[in-house]
C-alpha cells in the first residue's frame, strides 16, 4: 500500500505548532496549580477549627498555606499572562488596532518582560543556590523542612513567564509578518477596566 509522503511544514507553521505546544503545557500547569486555591481554603479552615475548637495547632500545617500561596501565584503567573489576565495600566492600548496592539505586545515582551525575567534569574540564582547548599528549613520548631524548595520558585517563576512571554512575542511577530492565524483572539480571565470607563 502506497503512503503519501508527509507534507512538509513551512517554518511559520512549525513555529506556530511549537507555540501551541508551549501554550498547552503552560495552560495545563496553570489549571493544575489552580487547585491549590481550594486546598488553601480547606487547610485554613482546618487550622481555625483546630485552634479555636480543640486548642491545637501545627506550625507545619500553617506554613503549608504559605507554601501553597507562593506556589499558586508564582507558578500560575505564566498561565495568567497567556490568558490575558494581567492588569493593564494604559490609556491607549484598547483603542489601538489589532496590529497596533501586536506591536505593543511584541515590544513589551522584548524590552520589558524578557529583561525583567532575566534579571530575576540572575539575582535569584545565588540566593536559591545558597538555600539548597544548606538544605534550608523552617526557623520555627515543627515547621516544614523544605524552605529551599519553596525558594526554588524564585527561579521557576521567571522561566515559566519567559517561556510564555516569548511564545506570545513569537505569535505577535508572526501576526505582524502577515500570518493572521498566529494571533488567536483570547478571552481574558477578567474584564478589562479602561481609563475612560
């Protein structure tokens, strides 16, 4: 049986396929870590009941809420960016054409987001490495032992944000190059509040 040879994809299509995979991965990570918000509520409720109903407490359980809170925000920040959920403080952006917004997003990614992520990685590396070297644990008796794991989020967050940002920048660049399908309409997580509202 004769099989048709696979159709070779053009470089833009390959880049878009890569962007789709990255976006999908970031989305799955964000959706998974979102469950920590429910876990935080349940653990906080447990802490309050144990303290006020049974006069019992646990430093480790209390610290786990801090771990979950940090994990939720530092890991899901890339997901939020990809879904258009970050707060925009602007006057003109929403009035721009789709092409104008693509230029703003591309330049913002290249000139603001990327340098900030690289700076966080550079400044945070030694801080996190020192924590790993000493296997840093809680300063409180009975606290959680893995503070160095929590501090690792200082490096995980900019990596995820950088990957999502570069994917978004790539989509905007391809859109500006004339590939309309590169920039799908994103339904934001929350409604935008405009300066003229």
